[in-house]
């Protein structure tokens, strides 16, 4: 049975508005879910990719893009359970790009990837291949490889530094322990000083007087020679 069509024009208008609002809300949720999915799939070592920006954009673009996307996927404005993770990654990417040194290292890695790709294919800056979509895709892949290699190198350096710092810390701790042992030895030696002096005096006294028979104060008689 077909649904009844309201005869009241005002009621019809309200239902149409409600239907349009529902569709708009559904479309908005779809947009949020799509953006969350895109952020989570983006290569996290490339902050430009996480924010969906091209390298070399001005700071103003970074701020504007971050604000728009952060408002779109904010965990308080969507029921998507992955929103908090996506929001954290977006914030981290924005922080990295606003850091001058980090952004400079990222730009250098992207430039290195382009140079390596050109060298591998023996292209020049005037080669038409550099202006194709295929080159853009290959550049992104090469950038990923360079960033991974740089990150592995950085982790090795950090590990080596931590090991060196660990060795230095152990050396310092051993020196501290050695100084403690020496101080304790000196303190123990000083604490028993009077006792050692008294014992030495008793030893000297016993050595200088008394007889072989053990009677104290009694001198041994001299033996008179015969003849």
C-alpha cells in the first residue's frame, strides 16, 4: 500500500526539509569516515601526505588545512571509533610541518627521492617524463623508500647513542663506587688508628722486657764462662 501523501503544503514542506537534512547529515558522516580512513592509510612519516598537502606549501596553507580537517574529524563530532587515532596523527603531522627543522629534513628527503628517481632513469630536469602522472606516483613511492631509510638510520644512531651513554653512565657509576670504597677504607683506617697504636705499644713493651719463661720484669741471668 502506498504511503499517504500529506495534503497540507506546510507539512509536506517540513517533511522535505527533514529528508534533506537527513541526507546532508548522512553525506557529512560519509565525508568524515572517508577522511579518517584516508589519514589512517597515509604514510605517517610523510606529514604532507597525512595532511593531503603538496610539498612546499606556505605555513598559512598548513594552518588552514589542519583547522578544516581537525574540525571535520574531531572525536567529539563523529561516532567513528577510529577518529581519536586519526585526529592524533593529523595533529602530529601539523606539528612536524610547523617545526622548521623537521620540515626542512622532510623537504630534503622528498628532493633526494626525486633526484634518485631521475638518476635511475637517466632523466634530466627537462625530460618530459617528469611532468607525467606516472612520475608523480613513482616519486611518492621513492619518497617513502627514502623516508624509511632515513628513519632506520636515525633509529640506529639513537640506539648507538643510548648504548654509548649507557657505557658512559656505567663508567661514571664505577668511578663513584670506587671513590665510595676509598672513602670508607680511609674512614675505617682512621677509626682503628688508636687501637693499632695501642696494640703496637703493647707489642713493643712485651718485646723489650720479661724473660723467656714468661715471668714479667725478671731479667735473665748471665752464664759465667768456665775456666
